[in-house]
């Protein structure tokens, strides 16, 4: 699973239709931290090119739900990803 949306990096650079993919996660029974990799587009990801940025998030964790669904649902609840679509 991945997301596609326009994203503005901390540098101010705007990437149209960036490809966003969770690359790693860790946590406890209550909290979950994860890293979101930002690629210029899906082709960059498919070519094994490095991400243009990394974003870190932390959220509550429900051990009874699918971990990836929770992380992507969490991202979908944030204003910066409200226009994101599944890629």
C-alpha cells in the first residue's frame, strides 16, 4: 500500500503527485512510530532510487487491528494528506 498526493517539503519544495510509502515502524503495545518515505513518483521507487525526504510519525496502536491499515488510516486523518489517494 502507498499514497499519492502533492506534498511540500520542509525546504519549501513542492512535489506534485509524490509517492509516499511507509518504510519502517516500531513500537510497544500502546504506541507506534513509523517512517514515511517520500519519492518524486512511483517510478523513482520502482527504480530503487533513494527517497527525496523522510517523515516521522507517532500514533496510538491497537494490537487488534492490522498495523498497516492503522498507519495509513492515521495518515489519512491528517490535514496534509486529506487529498491523498491510494497508489
